[in-house]
């Protein structure tokens, strides 16, 4: 049987505090109770304990038992070349018997209050499901930006008459994040005023170091485009990408070669999540039918510093990819 938290908390009143060493057992038991699935410890450590830019975990305690958790991790973002920290909500849970969600609201509210008081962050954003998004907007002050588009197309619609040798001449597979990524990022960020920093350090943590590392890395042979894909039995997902501005044709050519190469045998669905980079959506739509997959989540933000980036967020200037959503 799992032990209670290491802190001696026997008071009958509910209180909120920071996660501390010794909380792992009861916290993981809470997640198992809430979601009927065990915590993946390597993923948890990668996301929080070993996170390169920091994290915060807050727990709600009642009768000495952890009954709620709200976690977040910190990432770098940039706006017109200036870097700052933003917060992405991570894992949250609440005991279904603890005041019908009140424990969760109090825990999350205290978490966000302390973030605001730290004056370290400009805003937070995430992709909660509809039910959680509604609760976050009503009780925590999150603002909705948009419902993201997840588009898909069957790879069998691509012309695969071009042989594999010809395709291989246009793309190169990498076993790790290549050294030219920082140069690509320096150029790419000029076209996306507001977004997460996508330099080599970020890609290393987000994709290469993630336990299980289910990602595949490709570039065009000229090094002007880079693609991160997640391939499973049913689909190819474009998780992230960079390319040299003005070289959109090279980007499209490389992407098409990858889809042909990976999808030729399995006829998988190719998924992309590109709300801002519309040019290749238009290019693909010329000869293909893109299906919009049904979504049950929203893109939301929380303005820690009022007025700083609210207008840019409301104007939908935030660039994000499928990798931003799927980090959880």
C-alpha cells in the first residue's frame, strides 16, 4: 500500500502547497485513481524533474492525503526577436470525491497566483479538452484563442511513380538533431513574430531526449528545410518543422518526398497542424482532398502580465505546431 505524503499533514482543513520529495507515491496513486492509468515515470521525469527551463508542481492536501495536482513547465518564447519565458500547463488531476472539483480549482488557482507574483512569465497557453477548457475559462481566467485545425490526407493520393532513388536524392534522414538547426531557426523566426523558441536545445529536449523517442528527423539535402515526424501504424504526423524563408518550394518538395517515401507501402494518413503556415496547405489542396479531423480541444491562454501580449494573442499571431499540443 502506498504511503501518505512525507509531510505530516493531519489537519482536517484543505490546503495547497508545493510538491515535495516523498509525494511521488500518493501523487501517482491519485493519477491512477483519476485516469485509471499509471504514470509513466520516465516521461514524468523528462517533463518535470529533468526539464531544462524549470517547472512547478502544486498539490492540494486534505486529511493528509493528496487530492489534487496542477503541474506546469516553462519554455522560452520569442516575440520579434526578444526572448522571454512562458508557461505550459502539464498534468492535472483531482480525486473525484474531493469536493466535486473544488480541490482542483483551489490548487490550480494558487498555482497560477504564485506564477503571477513571481513576475517571471508573460503568459501561459495550452490545449485543454472541451470540458477542462470550460472549467479553466470560468474559474481560472483562461481566454480562448481558437479551435486548431488538424488536417489529414491519405498518402495513397500521392503520385508515387517517382522512384525511391530519386526521392532519396532530395531528402536525408538524421539520427539526431543536426548542427545547422540554429541557423535555420535564426532565419525562420523572422516570419513568425510570436512562437516558442525552436532552436537545437529545444528540439533536443522535446524530441530527441523524450523517453521512447518515437520521432524521425529529416532534412532536404540542401539543409534549407527540416522536418520532425512521428510515424505509427496508422499515420504520419508532422510534429515540427523549420525552413529558410523564401525557400517554400524546397520545403514542399522535401515534404512531398517524405510522404511518398514513408507512405508508399502502408498508405498511411498524413496529419498536419499548420494554422499559420498556410502556403503549403494551399499547395497541397491543388491536387488533394484535405480532411478536417474532428477536434475536442481549444487553444487557450492566460495573461500573467495584463496587456503585454494580449492583443497579439487575440489577433492569432501565435505560431504553434502539432508538437506543441502533443507534448503532454
